[in-house]
C-alpha cells in the first residue's frame, strides 16, 4: 500500500459512509454541547462560589487554581472530559473498522458498543488509558494548540511572563516526551478493542512495536498533520479576506470595525473547533489504516459490534429518548445562563474589558435607550449608566443632578416627579436627529439591555433619596440581574447596604485614591478610578486583594495604551469602537490588522 493511498483511504472510508457518520457524530455533538459542557460549567461555577473570589482574572488565576477545592474540582472536570474523549475515540475506531471491511456502520450500534467498552475500561481500574489518551490527544491536535496559544489572551499573557530561551527549552523537552509517548502508545486502543485483553496488556503489546513501524507511524502522522496545516491555513487566510470584504461591502463604516473584530473572534473559535475535529477523525482513521497495514486482526472488533446483547441498548428509540431528554434539560439550563447570567460572569480572561460610557455617548445622547442600543451594537462588554431618583421615587437614567444640560429644564431631579420629565426631549441638545429620545427609567433600561450586555450602574444621589438603595436591589432581583451587573458608587456606606441586602450583587467604589481600609473592605468587589491618577502600584495592590480595577474616562490612544500596559481590567470610554481598535491592534498580527485598516478607510 502506497503512502498516497493510505492518506486517501482516510477520507474515502468516511465519505462512503457519510450518512451514518453524520447521524453518529450528530448525537455525539449533542451530548457534548448539551451534556458535557453544562456539566463542566456547573462545576466551574461551584469552584468560583467556594473560592469566595469576587472575580477571576489574569492577576489571580494562579491563586484561584491552587485552592484545594479548585484543584479537586478541576481534576474532576479533567476526568469527565477524558472519559468523554475515550467514548468518542472508541466510537470513531469502531466506525472506521467497520468501514474498512466494506460494511455499512450502524450509527446507533456504534454508540452502544463504545459505551459498553468505555465502561469495561473504567472498571478494569487500570490507568493506562489516561496517559494514552493525553499523549494521543495532544499530539494529533498540536497545530490547533499552537493556534490557541497564539489567539488566547490568558495563554499569551502566561507565556510572555517566561524568558524566551527557557520557553524554547521547555517546549522542546515536552515535545520530545510527547512524541515518544505518542509513538509508544499508538496502538493501545486498537489492541484493546481487537483482542480480549486488559488495557495493561494492550499497552505492553503497543510498546513492543518495532522501531521501523514506530518511524512509519511518526512519518505518516506528521505528513497528515502538515497536510491539514497547509489546507487549513489556506482556508483561514481566504476566510479572513472574505469576512473583511463582505463587512466592508455590507456594513456602515461607523460599525464596520466592531463588526469585523466581533466576527473574527467568533470565526477563530469556529475555526479552532473545526480544525480539532477534522484532525481527530483524520488521525484516528490513520491509526486504523496503519494497524491494518501491519496485518493485525480486525475480526474481534467486528464481532463485538455484532453482539446481540447490544440490540436493546442500541435501539433508535432508546437513544432518541436519552438524547431528547438531555437536550430538553440543558436547553433550559443554557437559556437561564444566557438570559440571567451566572457567577461565571465573574471570570474574565480578556486582556481588557470595554465599558461604553453612558451608552455610546460619543455619537448618541447619553443615558438614553438609543445610546444603549448603539453601544450593544458595537459588542462592548459593559454599558455604564448613571442612576438618580425623582421626587416620587422613580429611578431614572441621568448623570447631572440638574436636568438643564440634557433637557433644558432648570430643575434638580429630586425636585420633580417622573410624570413631569417622562416626555422631556433628552436628545436635541446633541442633535435634532435625536429629538424623540426621552429620559428612560432604570427598569426600562434593564428590560432593554438584559441578556445583551453587562451593566455598570453608577448609583448617584443617594443622600437625596435614602430609600432608593433598597429599591435598586429589588429591581436587580426582580430582573435576575445580579450576575449581569455591577453597582458602583462614591459611598462605601451605600455599597455596604447593597451587600447587606444581597451579597451576590457585585459592587464597586468610585474613588480617586486608595487606602488599606478600602482595599480590604469586603463590601467592595472592584474599584472605579480616574485613569490619570492610576499607576502600576495601585493596579498591583487591587489585584493582590483579588479585586478588579475599572478606569474612566479613557479616550486617547496614549491613555488606552498606558492602561493596557498597566493591566487594568476594564476601560470606561466614550468611544468603545475606537478603544477596541487600539487594543485589538496591539494583540494581533499585521496580516489581521491590515484588513481592519482597509475596512475602516
């Protein structure tokens, strides 16, 4: 068998049985996205709650991960993921074995058989399958892992902290170990499924593979990886060109850069998942081809698929019922997470989050629904809104204590009832085009923005309306917003009152200075500071307390870049699109940045 035919056979077997493959993998993907992912996210959520950390960021991730509860729970997540991968590998191996002898695979029987074999493996209480799985998964997905290291901000941040010469030496050492372990364990699962032996015996047989065969394994696997890298590199570059072209053609210039950056982030994730999946099914198929080339028997594997005891377990009705049940339960769970948020919102590994100040106040009338909508369209992380109370206790969006600047009415907000201001023109002061903009209530703003963006509620005017704090908390609870907002104030007493009413609500102190008392106050989860006064010492002090720092109001290139270097967590800006462009360009290649430049000119 020639090298070319082996590589071609990898995909010929797949396409000959494409319908069975799609059905089989469709069920696998359903189990993964609606079973595995929610389970792992729930465990992560539990670990954050048990840690009592207000936020998980670059600065405190190591401290968080070294907690005993975190170690145990993340080991559990790792075990769950490995068990699922074992099930998928067995499923793919059975599929390709069947296809190799020219029989049509039964997608439901494959699932049932793989499940039984997975359970048998676990109850052998042998750990040989774990390192085999780790070596195999890392090596076949090494190109995708390198792509992830390039794109993921947490990984880039971690690697940049290491000396480059040490990084290269460690990388080379790990690569040698991984390749050695990969080649030595290459046929473990194949031996285990093709013979009635234990996992330990399968490992012993795989280890005895002669040197010539090991070299053959390495060369074929490397050739396949290089082929996939070239193909996917061409696909990636072509896709970036097409994305830039269509965005430039179809989007307004004002939002084209935001659209490009947002779509690129989503495409990178889709590309990574696709690459990992294609690489996995290709390399598993190659394993079967090489196992067959070396004249090992496939008959026991086929016999296991023909076991009559699996008939009930593999019936379409039973599998359909199980999948539908999982889909129903987890669709409800996902909807709740997306709609109402969760403690997972406390996790942020973006280099810097962006908050749109008073909505998109650079181009729209501040603190109006149209400004909030425009900010959401730019895909910001947060919107910042200012909240005050009217004389009759209605919470509304307004920055100044006086209505004069934005509406022309020369009255203080606490002097008028809501009925007196609800129809005032709150947009013409900026442009006649916004003459229909009104002062929204906080409830209207929350109802409009909920599930679309996180909200930074700048709570003002507390002294003039003492009861408004309780009213604010009740409104947050009514809309299940406590995991989708932060409440900031210049008053520590107000923050303490909010925490007393609901400890889950994240609170932030607006301040120009820091003190030890402030830093250790448990009623403060973050600090919102004037950027001009922020320095590296303050950022480090805040991060050392496992808290976050938001800075305002940052609009110039130099100040955005300075905040980026200092490692602040969130920039509050009047122009979120411009701010995001500056940060985006600092973290991407000239190839990507050139397209951003083209579509914005």
